[in-house]
């Protein structure tokens, strides 16, 4: 996603562009039989995508491309509360964030770790306590 502000005397607007990759015509399968690049790779866990989005949004705010969470909510057609939930993932300890970004792809069934499960962890101010909660969550979510 690229965002740029254009200023004029009468108004200010934000221009946003998105790049989408085409999906396979057959849901959940490789593009072609024997395509080694996509076969059996699974899906990136949604929580990893949301954390990457939060990092991207934080950069947009820091650069001044968007003013605040309310701007992000308007652009994304979601509530400010939902933006806050996503952005709260940035309150996680750096090593937990890294672990989330490198979670294995989900190849079967549902994602083992959900953003909803992390809300209570990100609400804790102490990283050592977060790490204990994370270990418990990983053990529960990954079948351990």
C-alpha cells in the first residue's frame, strides 16, 4: 500500500494505492499441477498478516502520510476500535512480534494462534509477563 498526501489551498486528500496478487482459479490448490513454488505451502497465519499491517500503519503515521488511527479507519472502512486492536499488537515484546511474523504457514485447518488470543497478552505492560503468557498460548495453540 502506498499513500501520499496532496495539498492545495482548498482541500487536503490522501491518495492510496494497493497491489493485489491474483489467486489461483481453484481455491486452496496450486496454480498448476506440479508447480513447486505454490504446492503445499499453506497460508500465512492471519495474525502475522495483521502484525505486518500494524507495522506498516505505524510507518505511515510516523512519516505523516496519515494523521492518526481515525484516518486509517476511514481509509480501511473499519472502526477506530478495530484499528486500535490491530495496532495494539505493536505493544508485544519484540521477540514475540518476531515469533508471530515467522509462524509456520497453516496448511490444514484453522490458524493455531488468533489475534483475539493475543489481546490479553498485548494489554500487559511487562514483557517478561507477556513472554510467559505467549509460551502458554503457543503450547495450547500448537498442540503442545
